[in-house]
C-alpha cells in the first residue's frame, strides 16, 4: 500500500514538473508577443489561476456559513508561499532570485501590506463588510497602479518598448500550452490533496496533522513547482510575479469578497495565533530579503525555510 502511494506521488510530481515547463515557456512567448513584462503576465495569469482554489473555497465557505474557513486557508497558504515556495526556488536558481526592477521593488511594498493588512483588520475580532471594502479597494488600487504607466508593464530592451507581435495566429499554440499547463498544475495538486486524505484514513493519521504537513503543502504545489521551474530557467520576473500575486490576490481580493458578502467573526483569535504570527514574520523577512541588494540569496532562502519549519512545529505542538 505504501509503495502505491509513493509511486503515485512520484507520478504526480513528474506531471507537475512538465506542466510547469509548459507554463513558463508559454508565458515567456505570450509576454514577448504583446510586449508585456513577464512579472505582469505571471501576476495576472499564473497567480490568478493558482488563486482559483482559494476563491472557490471562499465561495463554498460563505454558502455554508463558515467564512472563517477561507480566512484560515488564505493565511496558511500565504505563509507557505512566502517561505517554502520562495526558498526552494532560490535553492534551484543559479545565483539567487534577482529583484532588480522598479516595478518589482515597489510591488514588494504592496505585497507586504497585502499580507499584513488582514491581520491588522482582525484586531477588532473579525473582518467586517467595511474591512472587505478596504481589502478590495487596496487590490484594485494596486492593479490600477501596475497598469497606469506603460513602463511598469511593458517589456523594455535597450531603453525602448518591444514591438508588439503582428500575427495573432502564431500565439494560439502558446496560449494553449499555458492553459494546459495551468490546468494540469491545479488538477494534479488537487489529486495530491485528495490522496493525502485517503492516506490519513488508511494509516490512522490525524487529519489536522495531515492538513498542516501535506494538504497545506499540496495547495501550494502550483506556486512551488512553477517557482522551481522558473528559477532554473532564470525567469525571476515570472517567479516573483507568481509569488506576489499569490499573496496579494487571496489576501485582498478573495478575503475582501468573503467579508463583503459574509463578515468573518473570529471569537477566538488563538485559533489563528501561529498562522498570524508566522505570516507577519514571513512577510517582513521576505520583504527584507528581496530589498537587500535587490536579490534573495540562498543564505536568505535558508532563513525563510527556517521560518516555515518553525511554523510547522508551532502548528504541530498547538495540536
């Protein structure tokens, strides 16, 4: 039985690897065709696609009158993305993750605020409809800022914008590659999560522990594998666009929608104590690492990884 689970997991990892390659190569071609910055493409394509599970869970949680479920999902996922996903990508990169770009450097500040803002709004015991409006306003302001000037989203070579492609027919195969890759990433990640549930049932492991060690990790597999593939290909703009988008979108847009339609009361904040503290630590460390020399080195990645390990231990001990 164990051999079956191991073999199945290896197969899923292989599928994720190839799908990640499809997305990276396809996005690069799409970005160059339209003259877009790869950071912006990753933010609006990969990060939005990877945030769909968060959005679907948010909708289901509102319908079932358990909006706090979405809050826990977003907070836990953001910790993983800011620490483990970034750290693994840096380890697989040639010389760290470069962030020498004005748009990226400013977006780092937006990312930091997007990660911390929900925590600040929770101080009064939950997220109200007004808090939801605040979160949504922040998200749409960032999108406006990102697209308000051409130099922030256009691809520049030798000081001049890249000429936009002429024949749209040549682009369809690359669109199909991106769509297929993203679809496989999301489906396989969900299969891994479902398999983790069966593994817990078959071997008598408690679901809370599996949720922290396996399911929480599985929900972030698209970002993790995409980040590794992008880092190996030295596509750091794609990598950072995906990571920052995976923080900003769920933390502001998803939680904002949930709070707008169904306020999230949190009677006992201790339920989210570890996630809140480690999300704050992860966001600050990620910001500092990316700002220092405008690069995340492998040594800094080790620090981020240690934060993730600390988060795991805190959650396990809390159970």
